[in-house]
């Protein structure tokens, strides 16, 4: 009886570990896809001024279960400056935030059925 119980526990934990690994991998795929879409949206919303480096400078920084969309140090200057281009980052994010959330939730639902 004891041996059977140990096998059950070991098998049970293997199944849970496989599911946790799948959830981790699929979550990162969904987050990366959503972050890339945000990056593309930010690039599209960025004015093409002077060299165009700022417009092309949007990147995704990847951590386990976290993805950050960012640009260089000019983002604060551009977003909060009294002079220069019209601020657009917060406005763009506020406009797309709901879509990004839906994309993540739908992606997770589909991948983790």
C-alpha cells in the first residue's frame, strides 16, 4: 500500500510539473507576442522626426513572465517637455490597453486549454 501511494505522489507531481512548465512557456509566448504588438503600435504612433532613430528605437525587454516595451532616454523628454513633439505615449497606451489585455487573456485561454 505504501509503495503504491508513493508512485501516485511521484506521478502526480510529474504531471503538475509538466503543466507548470507548459504554462510558463506558453505565458511567455503570449506576453512576447503582445509586447511586440505594443512595440509596433508605438512605432506607428511615433513621429518620424530628424533621423528617425527615436521611431525605430522601440524595443522589448524580456524577463521570465514579464515583457517591457521601451525606448531610449528621450521618451521622458518627448512625453513631458513643454516644447517639442506632442506627447503621445500615454495617450497611445490608454487607447490600446484594453486590446492588449484581451490579447493576453485570449492567448492564454487558447494555449492553456
